[in-house]
C-alpha cells in the first residue's frame, strides 16, 4: 500500500489498521481520521477486531515446536522415502525382467511345440490307416515300376532303397509320395513304402529326409490301435506302422534301420 | 538446502498458529502443517527463491486445508464448533469490548474465503500482496474479502460493542 498515488479510501483504512502503510501515508491518514469521525470509528472497530483475533489465537512462539514439525526431520523422511521409492522401482524392474526372462526360458514348458517325431508319427499312422485298406490302389507306383525308388529318393532329397524284408515274410508292394510336415510350417515330402506278408498283413514305412537337428531318436507308440515305431538319425526318419504285435514291429525296425541308413548294427541303439 | 530448511523452520510457528485459527483444533492443525511442510520440502524445486517463501508455504497450507474441508463436507463430517473451540489457557489482556467466545463463533460463521483472508492478514501480518499470493487471488479480491469479513464480524459482535454510532459503509 505504498503506491505513488496514495488515495484515502476504504482500502487505505484497512491498510492503516493492518500496519501496511509507510510513515508518510500514516501521517496523512492520522490527519484524515481526526477530521472524519465515521472513518475513525470504523478504524477503531477494526482495530479492536484485530486485537481480539490476536488474543483468540495467540502466537505460538513460546510453545515448543513438536519434533514431527521439524523441517530437517521431514526432509530426512522425504529423502528416505525417495530412496525407498527408487529402490522399489529398481526392485520392480528386476522382478519384471526376471519374470520376463523366466517366462521366455519356460516357454517350452507352457507352450510346448509338438515335437517333430509326434507330427511325423501322426502323419505316418494316418496315411497307413488310409491306404492299407486299398486293394487295387494301395500304392501310387508298384514295386516293379521303373525308377520308383529313384523318384522317391529325389523327392525326399535322400537316397533310399526299399528295404528287403523277405526274411521276415514281407514283400514290397510299392510306394507313394506324401506330405511330410514335421514342424507345421513348410510341408516337405515323405515317401511311404508298403509291404505285405502271406496273410495279407501290411506294414508301411513312412520315410523323410533327416530332420535339421539330425538327432538320434527312437520312439514306440500305439495310436488308434496301430503300433508306430519311429526312429530318426542323421540320414532319415522312418516310422514303421502296422497292427502286428509289438515284438514283430521292433524286430522289423532293426532290419529296416540297417538297410535304410547303411549304418552298422552297433548304431542300432533304441532306448524305447 | 540448509538455508531453505532454516527459512522454512522460521515459518513453522506462524503456520501452526494460522492452521489452528482455521481448524480450531490443535491436533488437526499440526497434522495440516506437517503435510504442508512435507509437500513444501518435496516440491522445493518449484519454489522460486526470489518469491516470498512464507507466502508460498501459506499457499500450500491453504490448498491442503481446502482439500480437507471439501472432503470432509463431501463425507458429511459435521463437527460442532463449540467442542473444537480453542480457548486461550490464560485470559488475554483486555481485548476491548469484544467477547472472545462471541468473536470465535462469529469467525466460524464467516464465509470460508473471508475467514481465510482475514485471519491471514490479521494473525500473520503478511503484506497484502503476500496474502493475495498465498490465497491465490488478486489484490482487489483480497481487499473486498477483508472489507466484507470485517463488516460481518462487526455486525455479529455488535451487541457487545460500544453503542452503535453509525452504519457500516
């Protein structure tokens, strides 16, 4: 209220009461109040109010400030809280990162992709069930077709000969080309070879090129009442399907393995 | 930082007194001041060293108080004024003709805006411009609230005041 152009109005009277005026202005107002009893009465009344209010709410200077209201103490608390906040944030980030990595690591557990062997066995069993019922069209090309095995070898990009199972009583009927989808992505070709014995029992071999991992796998499964004996190595995968007794199928497996892979007997090492 | 904390500390008694006058409850007042100090220290970076620290602190206190009031009203909390009345422990020096309990009740009946403005100016001796800053209102608004508050108090406590000489302008 120390304006250059000081005007005596209600605001100035309030400022006078509240001690907001400079020396010169106060002198001016003193003179004004002496001449204006109405204004003087206002000012006196407000002054009494001020005194009463101050008496009603006395200053606390004498009263000790509680420790809880010490700015230093509060500042320490704020710093601690901040540190803790950062720690919590850091901890949360670590937990999130750990959970993420664990989830990625465990993805194989919770989202198991169907193993290649299961897919190939499925397809071998399905194809077997489909074609063994056929009498006239059981195979696409009969055993005596020229170039049958060269054609199939070319298509599955792996040289194979039809194993000779005459010692087990089976004769080679012929073969056909089928899809051989081991990873659910690009179907690659598979060769199905069919054999038959004197009692018209049939065995099919479902053969694909070696899988990218070229791992040795032996797997014996029963599906839909059929036995499927799957094995894989660095040359081919072969699934033998038939409804013969398990021991017969296992016996066939060894002969077929030796002939198809041209591996010595010693590498025949089924765990199942 | 040390400087800032020292300056804040110097304002604590004034903040407590004002908070008591607003809330009429010493515990609530101190809680309010504690919140205010915490917020001020947390937001220290927002305070411009050129501005008056005291006004800034009062502004924070007032915002907290108003929020609390709003919440309490929404919840429908209802606290009888008389039970909260903080009577001075020692009888004060003769404060003129205004009876303190009557004044207390009169202040309680003031509109919030007017009470906040009047108490801030009268109790804390803030300059008008600081008070306007603290209340977050223009100077003209402050002056009119002050004028209305004083007129209302005069009317409310008039019975005990000296015989009426004139009307309020």
